[in-house]
């Protein structure tokens, strides 16, 4: 507040100095430093009130080519001043700002060029669509710098150029940028291929890649052939991506030789610590490509799957959480590639080989879990893969998945028994994790039931799996647990129909009892289960219709009025139950009367 009353005087003083024809270099530096400080500390107020003073002064200033420090300060000043300007405020000065920044981009100083490129990106981002008319000249400058940076191995400037190019491409749109995309991508891929370490630069380039993909959409697929090999290489683990000299141990051993050596070691250690970020960005790109480009990933799908499977062996929570969900997407992409005949080499055997690679890897990953959240992610990925695989999945894999599901239910029941025995109140967060895990285990089971129907029924007796499911609707169980158990049974009846009769005696009594449960969701799920029995288990439902179901019907009728007022969905379900029972078992119903 105290400084605020002097802002105008300070700005006037700094700008008056910059207008001096006989300006001393040191004084110029200090005046520009003042402008930078005011633009950063008082943003966006300074830009809103004084942009009409500052921008003309900065564009008229001509620093001597040998005074690199002043050129750097000038580029910084434009960068920080334009960063908080609105498009409306910036528009009148664009015709002077863009040429001035382009002039600074040709400086002999690497740092000046770097700041000038950043300033150009800031101008474009702030100006938005008003920058379109300057696209051609700006892109010509940036592409020239990009090619020069690759030839001279000045990768940091090249990375900044890519950052600015992608920002401009996003603003002007795919149609205008598409003609320049080939040249930009060629240099980008070549730069990535040349970088052995330089992880900080790799991060900028990979972020630029994501922005380019967002801009180009499906047209990006034409660059996959050159990009995928280097991208897969970037997905390697830290231990594979760094040689012995770059490892922390190697750096520690080389410490203290000299001040210069110590500085180099510190820089190398910083770069080494950025390697996981490079891996994460590369995985993210592979995930995006698998999700968005689908079959166009062929023929790189198998190699991408192998790379992600290798990540499952690291026993790192975040790595597993990111790598496992990609595998179903790659499997889906391979199936689409076969269906759309993307290539002569993409056949059904390709999909089968991929299934035989992914399913065992996911099953093996369960043995390396170090956190409960990983279980839920693996079960979800396994369920999606089983759904996509269809006839390609081997019978022994179905048995192994069933075994893993049984262990999932068994472990859940055991943990619950321990809590009850110790009389511990479940932590809300842990309880949520437990419910999420149980939900994914049940979804995996339901997927197998839906995929293989009656052929899967013998597996329900595997290691007493059906009894573990039965434990979920006991009196002490939560509403969530009951709903999951009843939903599993409903899917068994719906998919297996008459073949599911052997389970009616076990499931129907608790279903009928649940129709009078205090919880609405439990009553709804129970009603849906009985509807399925009436509809799909015709011959096996008659005994039930003569007995328990007839005791259930009056209860539903008594609740219809309440349900219709407060819970229309439950009302419709109850009516559906009555309709199915009465239509499918008319004789039994009237005989009961």
C-alpha cells in the first residue's frame, strides 16, 4: 500500500531512462530490471493500468548486439509484461511486439534466444485468436530456431521452441498448423532420439507432444511410426535409463573433487531425479494413444504391452496404478485392428498372443502387491481384459482368474472377521477402500459369468467360492455387501437360466427375506433377483411360487403406495416382479390362492 502511491513515478522514471538516446548499458540494465520487478510483483495491476506506457517503450528500445545482458532483460520484460495482459490490451501493440521478439530470437546469445522464444509464446497465449495474423512469420522464425538448435545440439532452446510452437498451434487450430506439423515432428523425434540424459529437456518435449496430440487429434497417428520407438525407450525404468556414472552411488563416489566437479555432480543428480517424471510422461502418452488412437497403434501394440508389463514388476504403487489400466486398452486396440484389417500382419493370432501375454502378467502382479489400492486396480484391469478377450482366453486362465477371485473374497472375509473379533471401528477411508476392492472383485466374477455363462458354473464350486459369496448376505453384513451378493446371483440366473437351478435353494430364501429389509436399495436388488428367477428359471421356480414367493407378494402390494410416492424406480421394479411371477407361474399363483 505504501509502495502503491509511488508506482506511477517509478514506472515513469524507468521508462524515461529507456528513452534516452545516449543510454549507458548499466543504466539500461537497471531500468529493465525495475520494469521486470514491477511487472511480476504488481501483476496484473501494472499491466492493466500501464501497458500503454510499458509496451511501446520496450518495443522501441534497441540494445546493442554485444550487450547480451540487456537483450536478456529486454526479452524478460516483454515476457513478464505480456503475461498478464488481456487480448484487448495487447492487440494495438502486436504489430510492434512480434517483430521485436523475432529480432531478439536471432541474437548470438543462447540465453537471449531462449527468453525471446518464451516471450513469443507468452505473447501468443495472451493474445489468443488475435495472434493468428502473425502465425506465418512467427512459425518461420521458430522452425528456423528449432532446426538450428538440433544442428548445434542446443537442446534447451529447441525444447523452448517446441513449447512455444505447441502453444501457438493450440491457439490457431489444426487446419492452420497441419502444414507445419511434419517438419516440427521430424525435429522433435530426432531431438528425443539424440538425448541420452537431459531429463529436464525431455520433460518439456514430452509435454509438447501431448499438446500437439490434443491439437492434431486422429491426424497425429501418421507420426506414430517414427515416434513410438523413442517413446517406448523413454518408458524404461530409472535403473535402465541411467548408466552407472549417473546413478546416485556414482555421483556420491565422485563428490568433492573440485568446486566445478561438485557443481557438475549436483546438476547430474538433479537430472537423475527427474528420470521418473520422464517415465511417467511417456506412460501417460502411451495411455492417451491407446485410448484415443486405438487400432492405429498397430504394429506397436505388442511392444507397448511388454513395456507396461515390465512396469508391473517394480512393486511401486503409482507405477502399477498407471501401467495396469493401459493393458485392457491395448487389448481392445488389437481387436479393433483385426476387425478393421489395419495390416496384413494383424490377425486373430496376434490378439491371442497378446491375451496370453497380458492375462498371466496381471495374475502374476497380484503376488507383488504392496498396497490394497493396487488390488482394486488389478482386478478392474483383469475384468476388462476378460471381457475384451472373449474366445481368445484360455481355459486355464479362466481357472486362475477364478482362483484369484476366490482369494479376493476370502481375504475380504478374513479382514472383516478380524475387525469384528477385535471390535474395531473401521476407519471411513479404509472402509471405502475395502468396498471399492469388494466391488472390483465382484465385477470380475460377473464378467466371467456374462462371458462364459453355463460353462462357468462349475467354477463357482471352486474352493467354495459360492459359500464365500453367501457370507455376504448374512445378518451382520452391510447393505453394500448384500447388494453385491444378490447382484452376482441375478447375473448367474440371467446368463445361465435353467442351468442355474442348483443355486435356487441357496439364494432364493435370503432374497425373499431381503424384500422386507429396511434399506430400499437392498429391497430393490432382491426384487430384481426374484424377477430374474421368475423370468429365466421357469420350471424351477414353481415350488418357490407355491411357497415363499406368495408370502412375498402381499408385502410388495402393501408397500406399493409408499414406493410410488417416494421411490418410483422401486415401485416399477416391484410391479415388474409381480408381472413376471403372475405371467410365468399363473397356475401356481392361483393354486396358492
